[in-house]
C-alpha cells in the first residue's frame, strides 16, 4: 500500500499491486487494473519510488534489481 494525496490535499492509501500505469497529464494520474483513475499531487517519480519501496517491503522486488549489483564482473 502507498499513501498519496488528492489535489485538494486529502491523503489516501492505494494498493500498489493494482497500479497499471502512472502518467503525467500534467497532473499525475494513476490508473488501476480495473480502469479506475486517481489524480494525485505527487510527481510521477515520487509515485514510482513509493511503489518500489512497497514492492521491496513485501519482497516482490529484490534490492539488487533496483540498486544494481556492485560486485558484477
């Protein structure tokens, strides 16, 4: 789950597993897999970082995939 804010400043929690797309029109619009859309205050990059942190917290995305493996040859 990620916490984002509507344009009026009211915060809400969104299940990141159902996010299909995040776009800027110029406002950031999050589209879920069921077609429902939310316009939020946060930038596209901020929403992406929130999603990545959520995925890491539930072990859906490994730390190495995001940061890269420094020991690669």
